[in-house]
């Protein structure tokens, strides 16, 4: 099994011996080795969060104009603007 880890001292991903740990002499991992490690160690996917339709409805409701002080007639969801001179 390939053991790689980010070495913060040299700012590189290196191959290392887990029994010894990180050392300054660890060889830098190649791109092919990093890809191999990624194939062997896939990250688990998080379950998508379920969306609450009530929150979306509240946002839509807050953005929908129902009555304005400058309007004489308002259709639902449509704002009529009366220009004051």
C-alpha cells in the first residue's frame, strides 16, 4: 500500500514510512503516485442535504410584491409603479 502525506516543512506531498513518520528525506510523490493513492482511497460522498421547500417559499413570498404605497392597483405578483412628479 502506498503511503503519502503532505509535508508542511517542504510544502510537498511525499511518500513516507508510517512506522517512522515524516522526515526531511522523504521522496516527493509523483502525480501518478498521487492519482494511484486517490483511486485506492476514495473519499466518501456526503448525502445531499434535503431542501426544505418552506424556506424557498418564504423567500419567494418575501420577494413578491403584494401592495405598495405608490400603487393604486396591484395584481398578485405584479407591481404597478405610479410615477410621482
